[in-house]
């Protein structure tokens, strides 16, 4: 009897193993399934600026230029361009016979109308400030002419953003804000949206009118996965081909199950917390400097975060000519603590009048760990810092409303250029200047840098502007990002790059 039970158990185990080995891959052979850490916000590229949305819109729309597999700008709908001697006038020649996926023509006038819509008050584009130095975009014969207020060596990168891509402007004029509800949504890029189920999935298929040979993979599916642990487990279980993040503490776990799937690389981004400089106590630079001084960035970057993360005292990544540091950056901890106490005392804070405020951050284990570390580092100053977390959309809505004291923020570069990181903190940057920092000296220094065509002199002027920002301390730079991604073994064409950009048209299934 016992022997029969053992044989039966062995038979069941063998049957289960056979079923598991024969289980079909949950991903279709003609579809890349791509997890994202957030839901996309809009299919209108002029009304969204978050990374999750931009990744999808790069598949849907193409501009005069586009981003390649290495994260660099290359010709897109334009086949070539020329630049004037002063660097302020660019002529882009369109490829012949361009059309949207619905058959509508793409002409030089398309780009002029897209630029006009971007700057229209009713569009209320959060990306408008990125194009502040673009004076005009006009049609001139078969060319698109872009005129600049100052030289901009990174213009091809700027024009690769979906914000200024070829959009179906006739459809937009006819339908207004409802234009993105059309299915299939007319596309100028490699793919067109055919289905969007909010908080579930967005599906795309090849654009039949695209100017290049068909993209390698016929279909793309984007799925929002805000829980990184759940996304990681689903990925390891074979449910997705790519995911743009994973918990840094789980790399060994991933490597043990899917060797080579975890990718870590330098990333053009800075992680920081901002002060609300519009009101006390952080309208006082002495208070801001004091809190900055006692933060142990090296410990946060190298020990708390790990994976090669570099500590930061500024906002421009070292790869782009940054890494400016204040004079106190290399002081011993006790000297920094003494100096910080003196600054707080000058500002009127001490044992009899302790400094107290909330640290606001969006829900994420990494953000919480950093907020806890900051509160602990400020405790020897007698500072009472309380944690306040909320869901991502509520968090950033609070920043835009100026409803915070200290809050988690950061910047991932739209362009690989110092000015893209520095312009966020201009007094006229609008809603994206969360801290409310307003310094005529800083604005003037940045304007001066932007007007310099010589690369070396321009880079030095950018460093000078950043030094003013660091000295005024409207924010607490902590570290420069590294990108973390999961890539399934069946995916070909993935190249780690500082822009962390991986358009679907550059990927294929082995």
C-alpha cells in the first residue's frame, strides 16, 4: 500500500513537471510586452511631460529627428539639416512623400502649426519652457526652418521630443481635446495606438505608412505596474519583455533566476529634495544651507542606494560637465555640524525654538528610506522632521500648488546638456520650478552661458551658473541616478545608454 502511494505521488509529480515544461509562453511571439512603473497620463504629447508617457509617445510620434538605440539623436522625418555660421538658423529637409498612418500628408507646414499650438495659451503645455529659445519654426519651400534666440548645439535632441513631433493637426483642429480618442490614433512614428484600457494596457501596432521599413516587432503592449516587487516577480515569471525599474536590493535574487536580465548603467538624472523658498522657514538661505551641510550624501548614495550610485552636490551629472561642489563638501562631519548649528542659531532656531517641518515624498520604498535618513541626519541639529508620503499624482500636485515645506523631486534630462538641468530653477521656469527659487544673478548667469557658442567657454559658464544655485541652496542634491532595467533573454537590440531611452522600433524578438 505504501509503495503504491509513493508511485502515485511520483506519477503526479511527473505529470505536473510535464505540464509546466509544456506551458506556453504567456507573451505572443509577435508582441513585445513592456512594463512601466506608472500609467501614462495622456496621448497628447504637448500635455504630458512624465517619463512613462514619453516612452509610449516616442513609439507613436516622430519628429524632424528621433532617438536611436544608443540614446542619441538621428534623422527622423527630416533626412538632413544644415546650420548657419552663428548657430541660430537650422534648415531641415523633409523626406519625400511623408504621411500619417491615416494617409494625411506630413509637410513643413505641419511643424509650423505644431509649434504654434505648443505656444498657444489654451494648450497650457508643461513643456513650453523647454522651447523658450526657439524663436520660430516655419515652412520654407520643402524645408522646415528653425530659428533660435541663442546657439543650441543640442537642438537635434530637443526636436526628437514627442512634444514637437509631427502631430495630426487637422484632426486636432476638428476634434479639439477629444482627438486622442480616435482609434487607431493617427501616427507619424513606427507604431500607432489601437487600444488603451486605463490602468490595464495600451496596445500598438505597426504604422503602415511609416517611411522606414516596418519595425521588427509587429505589436507592442505597454502595461502599468506601480508595484515594483509585483512587476519584478511577474517579469521573472515570463509575463513581460522589459521593465524600466527593479528594487536595488533584489538584483542578486534576479540574477539567480534570470542571469543577465538585470541591467544597471549610468543615467543622466539627478535626485534631490526641494525647499519651498516662498515662505518661512525656507525663505532663509541660512536654514537651507544648514540642512544641506549635515547630509551625508556619500552614505546615502553608496550604502543606502548602492548599485554604483554617485553622490551629488549639484544637479548637472558629471558626464555632462557637472559635479560642482560647495566649499564645505569635504569638511569632516563634526565641522559641518558645528557650522550648521551656527547658521540655524543666526536664523533664530535652537533648543528654545526648534525647527520643525514635514518631509513630503511620493510612495516608494527608496524615497521613504531616503526621507528617514534625512530626518535622522538632521536630528543632531535639534530639527524635528516628520514623514509625509502620498501617491505620486497627489505628491506632484502638492508641489505644483506649493503645498509643502521639503519635498522629494529630481530631474531626468530631456537633453544631454547642462542647461536642461539648470533652466528648471530659473525664476521664470513656471510650474516645474517647484522650489520657487528666484535669483536675478542666477538667471543672468544662465542667460550668459546660453549665448556662448564656443563649447569650452559655454561649459565653464554653465558651471559658474550652477555654483550660484548650489550656494543659494534651494534644494538638497543627493545623488546622480543609475538606470535599472529588466530585459528578457528573448529581446534583441537593447543597449544601455545614459539617456535610458529604448524605443520599441529598435527592439526585436530573437
